[in-house]
């Protein structure tokens, strides 16, 4: 008698086994995703650090070409004698005179108004715009003949227009610099990162005041709100409002008005002989600024500080401010 061995049919996965496999795959995917996010954010912060370093060097280079001093940061509210009510800060007037000793600032402002349909309103000269004005100079679109000759575009000024420096004409440094120029002093300046400052609600009665040559400059990587850089010259102790791009909202509530850092060790401004460059970090929110102890390792942010501080980046410490928080 021939015996046949009965073959058993293959056993499938049980529901429990399938669920276990799915859970393991989900866990691995989560770990990979979290690791990728950390790596991406680290790369973004490294890019910002490099960018801040390049801007730092550009400002130091500009210092040797423009009056051997660092430009005012826009926190000064003391107005110079200005019959035309252009809100000219007295330190801006002094710096302009030092950089262009043969030029008359009032005459330049009047010429910009008559020739290029723009009122140079210093309401827009703030820590958001001061650095880029002196590093980049005048916007090319300001002198665009097509803009000036067309009544429908005469009131427009492209916020992404390339900045082309200042004219070499010693009497008219704000005239068209396209043929002979001084600067720009930051050769890697990217037009796509330029932006308009927040509009001044008090200036809407005259549309020419909404045209401003002052530009903001955002980090080279995408952050949560692309908040622009801030520049503070040494000894500046005033907080500044800052604007979230696309919202026209000034951050003025307590804890969000950005201000420079104070050195606990020296009881003075961090970088007392130069300036501070601040980046709001990947969260797009500036901290309120606080005492910073350079005497402890690479630096220590002292309490109290808020969460927005820890993500900020500067030109006086590698990485984020949070790296120095004990």
C-alpha cells in the first residue's frame, strides 16, 4: 500500500504579527523623520551662522570706506534740525556727513523727491533696515526711467530691486550710481531676500512716503515667518519693534520687542567696539534680549529669558543662544 504524505498549507501571518510589524515600521519611520528634521535644522542654523559671519565682515569692510565708523542703527530718536520734517536722526546726519563730506543731506532728500518721486522718510530707518542700506546702497528701480515716465508705475518701487551702491559723485551720492559707484559692500547680497519694512500708518496721507529705499534682509533659509535680521551698533540699549513679513504687524508687546545683549562680565554691550547682528532663528520670534555672561565658557544667557531667546542666533556666539543657556 502506497502512503501519501499530506502537505500542510502554508500558515499566514496572524493579526497580532501584522500589527507588530506595522508598529515597528511606524517607529522606525518616526525615528528617521525626527533625525532628518534635526539634521535639516542643524544645516539651516549652520547656513545662518555663515551668513551672519559674512555680514559681519562686510560691515567691517564698509567701516573702512565710509567714515571709519559703524553706521547708526536707527534706534536714535533725537531728530536733527530738519525744516522739511523728514525725521532725520542726528546720528544719521553726522554719519552721512562723515561718509560723504561734500554732500548736503537735505539737498539730496529734496532732489530725490523732485527727480524720483520719493520722500526719504526716516521712520523706516530702523535696526531692520540700517545695515542693508549702508551695505547695499540705493535700489536700482528708483532710477528706472520706465517707472518714472509711466504715471501708473511712478508710485511703485520693486522691493526686490537690486541694490547698486552709492554714486561716486561727491556732491550727489544718492544720485544714479549705475555708471560710477561706491559699493555695494556685500557682494553676496541676494535680492530675493530683500523686503519692505512695516508701513508707518501715519504716513499714508502721502503715497510717496510709502516708497522707501530702506530694505529689510531675511535669513538665507526659510524660517517660520522669515523675520528679517536686526543690527545694533555698540552702546545701543533701546529695544526695537520688528515686523513679521506679510502681516504688517509690529511686535511691540512686552517680551517680544527685541533688544541687544548686555554683558554681565564687563557690565556693557556685548561686542562693545563694534555691533551685534541678531537672527530670530527658525521659530521667527526674537527673544526680548537679556544679560549675556561672556566670562563663563562661550557665554551664558542669564535668567529671566523667554523661549524665543533660545533659538536666536548672533554674530558673537556660534550656534544658537540656547546653546549657552545653563
